[in-house]
């Protein structure tokens, strides 16, 4: 079996990708310092796949320990690099933490890939690289906009570093730009596990509905959109995971190429905050307690994807709709309560 190293494998998208890789015949190992994830997620991956995944509890900024992991796994056919901080709002408050963690981690990973001749890398990027976009939907050719926060800028910089390093070395690179991952695996054995107060909309909705939070605040209803709230492209985390396996298949099958291939991972549907709340209520039968508050700094008004390239080049087929996203997020929240 071909081995794939997954950094951040115990995280939200990382764990769902472990499941998809295993179910598509790959062997996997994870590198995750568990600073923002719980090892119980690996138990969920094992329940779903029957496979016990080895996790190296190593911080990517600890180059010596990281190199040892690569020493033990230099037979890997590729690496999927998720491990990074990803909260828009937190990165506004703590930009230096984001640059230190996200960039130093990437530099160390790249040095190890070169040293141990790992031939393929899939990099976790983000629609936030587009900044405040004028023309929607965004395609992969839409140029970087002014980053609205350190998180977004760390992803822009990550893509630029990867473009230069890929050209100078022999590995191949895919950059995946996620839109808004939501939902949980259909088994409800794995899902999003925010540490402390959730930054993201979906977990805040489900935690409010289950009574962990008193109410949801909608961050602004005075935006120039159809109902005044921000528009995003919410996409099921399992569809995102599928795209990672397809991207790795694509890299392994291709001869060397110098310029990283970029793919948007969104549904192509823009959904407002109020529409997301309505979809949650209709999908779960739960009434949500929310109020409108002030805008959140770092938020872009609207962004959603043109996803044609991933569909045509990777053979990516979306399986889940907004109803599935909200229902699976709720079922995961319910499972937490009973565990
Ligand atoms: C969505 C909308 C908020 C919470 C995410 C990821 C980021 C990147 C891009 C992958 C916004 C509103 C939220 C709340 C609210 N993805 N909201 N009340 O900021 O788009 O970023 O997608 O790389 O990593 O975090 O997602 O879920 O925080 O916000 O009104 O309590 O919901 O204002 O309009 P965001 P989000």
C-alpha cells in the first residue's frame, strides 16, 4: 500500500481525509501535536475504517523531532499538509502566533520533503487568499486580494513559498483552496471539535441549539448582500476529504511539473448567514436562538467558488448538500452530548 503522511491528521479536515485515504487503499500516518485536537478523533477514524492510525505527537516547529518522523517514513509517496492555525478572528488578535506557527511549520515540512525526497505535496490553502473579491464566483485565476487577516496572508505566503520551492526542486505540488468546511462524517464518529468558544458559524449554531451557548450572534446584517448578512460557500467536510485523495491520486499519476496546480474546493453556491441558520432549522427541526450584532473584523462580504477545474481535472463529484451539512453537524453535536 502507498503511504501518505498527513500533518494535522487529528484535526477536522485531516481526520476526514484519513478516512477517505484509507477507504481508497492508502496507508496513512499522522503528525499532529494535539494542541487543537483530541486523540479521541483517531478512535473515531478507527471505528469507521477498522484501521488504527499512528499519530506522531510532534510540533512542526520542532525541526529535530520532525526530521526523525520523516526518517521513519521516507517510503511515503506523498504528504498532505493541514497542520496550521485557521481562525480568521483569532489571527486578527494574534498575527505573530499565526505567522510563527503556520510559516515555520511549512518551512520545516519543505526542508524534510527535500531531504527525504518525498515526491508529492498537497497543501491546505483557503478561499481567504482571494480577499475582498469584486467578481464572483472566484476561479483559480482570480488574483490574490488584499488579505483581510494574518490567517489569509499566511496562506497567500504559503502558496508563494511553495511555488518558488517547487520550481527549484523535484517534488510536485497541488494547492487546495477550501471554502467553508461544514458538517461531519455520516457515522457521527468524527466531526469538528472546536477548543473553547467556536469561531466558526456551524459549530456555534449546533452548540447554541444543544444549549451549550445561550445564543448565536449574527455578525452584521448591514452588508450589501441580498439579506444583509455575509455570503459564504459552505461545503461538506467529506466532499473536501474526497478531493484530497483525488489530488494525491492525480499527483502520483503525473510526471514532474514545475508550477503547482491550484483547485477551488467549494460547491459554487453562495449562502448567507441567515440562509444557513434557516437551513439548520429546517434540516434538524431545532429552533435557533440568535440575535444580530456588529460586524466582525476580518470578514469578507461574499465569496463563493467556480469549482469546474476540480470537477474536470480531478474527477471530483460533490455528494452532499446544505441540508446534509447541517444535519450531520447536528448529529455529531448530539453524539458529543451522549459521549
Ligand atoms: C462564516 C460567516 C461570519 C460565527 C472560514 C474558516 C477559514 C477559511 C475560510 C478554510 C461569517 C458569520 C460566524 C458566528 C456569525 N476556511 N458568523 N456568527 O470566517 O468564512 O472562515 O472559512 O481555510 O479557515 O474559518 O468562517 O464560520 O467563522 O464565518 O455571524 O458566531 O458566519 O461573520 O460571515 P470564515 P466562519
